[in-house]
């Protein structure tokens, strides 16, 4: 596996308030941000985003926010919510056919975890970039949520 760079070296960050936004629109927004990333890596990011945002909608309180930060060798995906509860991997209170999302995130991401703070928590994942389509830089800088 490709080594994961220091998350502090991420240079571009984009933020989206996800309240009332359809998952399809969120995925379209993420895809538009990752235009220079190889398609397989984009698909991995889209799956991770879908799972983390879905978990925030299903199990957490608003406000909810998605952040995407790009580095040379990885994408950091963060979803904030205002719930302090623990995550449960492999089990869901919503039924026996649910609860596998974080297992999938663990398989797709080089690393993932939870950071707790006064306002709730941030669930994050690092997806390694195995290829770039071009070397274009957008210079995108957006302030954090909140």
C-alpha cells in the first residue's frame, strides 16, 4: 500500500453544508472537485462520502458538514455532526441488513477515525490517490464549516 502522507500537508479544502442536499448532488459535487484524480480513486472517494454522509443522516444530529481536502497522495474526507455518540461498526439499530458501511469505509480507506470536539464529532477517512489524470491545480480554498 502507498504510504499515507501527513494530513497536515493537505493543500486544498472544499466544504459543503449537507443539510437538505440529496446524496446524488453531494456525489456530483465531490466528482467535480476531483477532476484530476484517477477514476478508480474517485469511485472509492464517492463510496466513502456516501457512507459517511449517510451515517450522519441516519445516526447523528444536525448540523452536518462535509469537507474534502486534497493532498498529493491522498484525499481526506471529513463529515461533522453534532452528536457525541460512539460509532458501531458492523451493526445498525436500523435493521439487520444495515450496518456494513463503516466496514466498507475501512476496506476502501488507508485510515479512518473519529475526532471528538465540543460541537460533536468529525468522522474522517483517508483515501490514497493511486493516479492523477492531469497535474492541474485549482487553488481552491474554502473556510471550514461552522
